[in-house]
């Protein structure tokens, strides 16, 4: 094997390793971003539910009510929110699920 062929091969290996590390880093940061979004959604839901109870004397009847009256917004393509009211004076059962990806 000629020296230039060996240098080209080493260069290709370095570039491949660099790209592999970059893709790995992007996937790690993407997963952390989804976790932050989920935590932010959880906190926003808790805040809006408690605020509704404090202002109106009852918990919100459904998720659409929170979105309409308290401005809750989230990515419906990334998260599914299961909102189950238990009663006017009982805190609702709220579950947040990620769609389309496995939890890291």
C-alpha cells in the first residue's frame, strides 16, 4: 500500500469517527431537550390546574378548558396528556406520555 493511500484511509477514518461522535452528541442533546420539555409541560399543567381551582373554586373540567382559558400550549405531536377529572374539588389524574419515541 502506498503512503498516500494510507494517509487517505486514515483521513477517512478520522472524518468517520468525528461524524459518529457528532451524531451521538446530537442524539444525547435531543433526548435532554425532550426531557426538559416534558418537565416544563408537567409544571405548567400543575400551575394552571391549581390556578383554576384558586380562581374558580373548582378544578378544570377537561384539558381543552385549560388550553382555552389558561393559555396552555404544548406539542401535541410529541406528548399525549391524559387528563381525567375526578370531581370539582378533587385534584384530577394527569398523565403525560411521550409519543413516537422511547424514554431514554
